[in-house]
C-alpha cells in the first residue's frame, strides 16, 4: 500500500510539473511584441528613448547613412518631418551595415546631419541590421513574429518603415521610395 501511494504521488507530481512546464516553455519561445512601443531604443547620445511618447502620431523609421547615394533624402525627410509634424515623427537610425557608409561616431553623425541637412528630427543610436547582434528595433521591424504583419528584408540604406498612431507596423518602403512618394504620403494621410 505504501509503495502504491508513493508511486501515485510521484506520478501526480510529474503530471503537474509537465503540465506547468508546457505553457511556460511556449511563453519563453514565442514573442508577442506587437507594438513598436515595447522596443527599447537609445538616442544618438546614448540616452534611453521611450517610443510611446509618439503615441497618436505615425512614425517613419529610416536607416540612414552619411556617405550613401541616397543620403540627399535627408533633405526631404526633414521637409516631411516639418510639413507633417502634427501627425508624423521621422526617426533616423544610422547604420554602417550597407557598404560601410556610416563609419562616423555619434558626434560625427550629428554634426553632419545638422550641418549639411539641418536635420531636427530625432536621430537614434547607430544600429545593426545585417550584422550580429541585430538591434532590437530592426528585429521587430523585419520579423513577422514580432511585428505581426510581415518579414521584411532591408537591402540598403534609407529603407522606410511606417508605424501607425498606435505603434503597429503598417508598411515597408525600399530605399528608392522617396520621402514625398505618392504612396507613402497617402499612407501618412490615411485615417
């Protein structure tokens, strides 16, 4: 009787342990981040930035570089930022992963952007997109499991990601899509 009771208790404990382990393991492997506000980023000067401060506005995230053929887009990104400031925030994420075209320090980047293009929109800390470790913001932007919409492939500098007023992924635009492209403007103006 004692051995039967002991076997029953061990079986019960094992059953409870297995039952409790399964949901926990699923939780640990499945990322349910669905808004950009859950992603941690830092400003160009290394200070934490809470993206939820932009709730109520769309966000246009752009991977930028100072020595790229697309670098002149800074000018129109600044104009876009000014023209749509009531409904849009443009955020630049410098990146050196594409052709080594953003080799400078944070100070170099800031000086270049403000001096040459009068950039006033927020610039964040330099990110990795193709090199490890991939920055959390670009893990979120390029992975359907994280953003809830699509897997996106950033092929070069000045890709654009549009986020809606509630922090949800809307669309990805390639480098050749200019800041005042009709499709992008229509998406910014969409209610």
